[in-house]
C-alpha cells in the first residue's frame, strides 16, 4: 500500500528531527519543502499546510534559515518571501562529507585509545585487539567508499557548472 503525502511528510519529519536535531514543526516544514513541486512556499503556505500558529511557523522558518537548510527569494512586484531548500544540488554531497568527518573523528579516537593501551595497558590491548581490528577495518572500508562517492558527486557538480 502506497503511503500518502501526509504520511511521507510525517515519516521524513521524524527522520529530520532525529538526524538534524530539528524541532517537530521545523522538521515538518522542511519535509513539506522536500516534497513540494512548487518553486517556493510563502509564509502563508507554510502556515496553511501545518496549521500551526504564526509565531511557531515564523520561529521554525527563521531556525531553518539560520541553519542554512532553507533560503528564500522574492519575485518582482511581490513583497512576499518564497522559501525553498538551500543548495538542492549539494544536499547528498554535504551528507556524505558529514558522514566522512564523523567516521574520521571516531577512527582517530579509537586509534588513539588503542595506541595508549598498547603502550600502557598491554593486557587491555591484547584483549580488544581482534575486535577493534575488525571495527577499524570496517571503518577504513567505509571511509574509502565515502571518498569514492564524494568524488562522484563532485564530478557531477563540475559537469553541471
């Protein structure tokens, strides 16, 4: 059974709350923009689609703007702002770069601890060496895959510009 647009907005909203640390309304507004086929949504559109107060909608839009997740544009002769997703073309590239940064940081910390154990706690080092080695191998393979995917996205961007 195919999910309705509202169900997809809710599912995506929950995901964005968790992954981007967004408040519920901001996450739902962001989800609406992801699924919208319109060029941009006005403040009134966001207000109508969520049924939230003007204050809450304004706060959520300002948060998304401040975070750089959305941007806005105006149309000649129209005083309204039209909100849209920022950097549509780089969304996945940015996500991959964030994953790579987190992976590199974790790998660095694990290696630091392992080196410390090797020098100062040989028993702990020996006990954890095999399991930690498997995990570090996984991280190294993931790192290579992320770097390869990032290079592909960068090539696409170069081609489009």
